[in-house]
C-alpha cells in the first residue's frame, strides 16, 4: 500500500510544474515540521552550536527555512524521478570537474565524500549519469515493497545501493574495479566505530571506514557537495584527499570543507539530525562529574 501511494505521488509530482513542486514542497515541509517538536529542538540546538554569534531570531528563521528546503527537495526528487535523465541537461551545473577527473586518472575508482546538504540524492544521480554509475551505502527500508521501488528508481539513474552489512568489503571491490563510491559521513557514528574531530568547534563523531578504504585500495577521496538555488542544482567537486597520514587528519580536511560550505548555505544543511549526540568518552565523564 505504501509503495503504491509513493509511486502515485512520484507520478503526480512529475506532471506538476517545477515551480509549483518546489513551492508546494516548502509549504508541506513547514507544516510537517510543526508535528515534529523534537526535531525542532535538535535543529535549534545544532544551530546554536554552529552559529553561537547569531541571534535567536536568525536561528529560528534558519531552522524554518531548513524544514522548507527539506520539503522542497523531497518533492523535487520525486519530480525528477518521473522526468528522468533529461531534467539534468537543463538544470545541472558542475564545478570542479577537472579536479574530479584528475582523481579518476589515478587508476581506480574514486571515494566521493559528500554530506546531507543541498540535495544529496539528486547530486548522486547527476554524478552517476555523467560518469557511468555510482554506488552508495545504506540500510534498506523496512517495507520491502518500498525498498524494491527505490532500488528500481535509483537504478534508472545508474545509482546502486550497497547493503550496509559487509559494505566495506564490497566497496573495496567496487573501487578496485574502477567504479565510484559515495559516502555521507556527516551523521553521528556509534562509539565503537567512531573517531572524533572538531566540527563547528565541538568534537563530532565520524566513521573510520572512508579513511580505511582509501588506505586499503589506494583510491583517492574527493570532497563534493551540492546546493540548489534558483531552479538549478549545482554539484561542486572541491578538493582531493589522498595523502592524509591519519584518520583524524583525513576528517579534519573534510570537516573544515563542510563547515565552509554550510556557512555559505546554512538553510540547506540537515540540522534536524542529532549531530553531536555522541561525544568523546573523556568528555562524557567530565560532564557526568559536574
């Protein structure tokens, strides 16, 4: 039933004018946010951490814009899935392509380090269409029919999902086969798999796997983010990481690049995720002793 409703929604979004899709999605995002008070609290807490110098009014407005952006991008993604690859010919802008192609010439696939900013789903589609495919890592949706539908839709855009369990081994094989892998390491990571690096002046958890993949396969990592402005999707390839000596150095480079990008487009980051949920064990002990 849910899969059928989702398919109908995608088809409907495809027939609507794009401006109406973006505007209507923003309205839906804002309305939906008022049924998610917990997510509002997390978003405002995160914005206070990232932008302590900004006024409370600015943070409230940015949180509201962020929910509107999420609604717009969700509906726009459905619209694009119905329109197909042709949408990108008219709406896509690429920056830093020479940098990505330089990394590709090194003889293996490339680790695309991206984040939950802009429209990461459409960014993945754009890269996959231009460069012959892209693999991502993710947990399957619980509803098997919905999962089947998502797999089918993504595959039409040449994007394929690697199951979360056993993903490290599969990603290694994919990279050695000269295919690209996209990883979004900007979400909170469980303690047992985490390392901690400064992000907006506070330690945040990151997974070790992208660094270990780079070391094991020799594949370079390219930092790439997206933004959506004035009806255009922009994919920006920003820098190459290939000689970081430690995972902390690796993620310091990534974290700094992401901070700069978020400061450019603060309303397009996923603030409702509890980014600083886990803190370093030493910090946890200090807070408990206070």
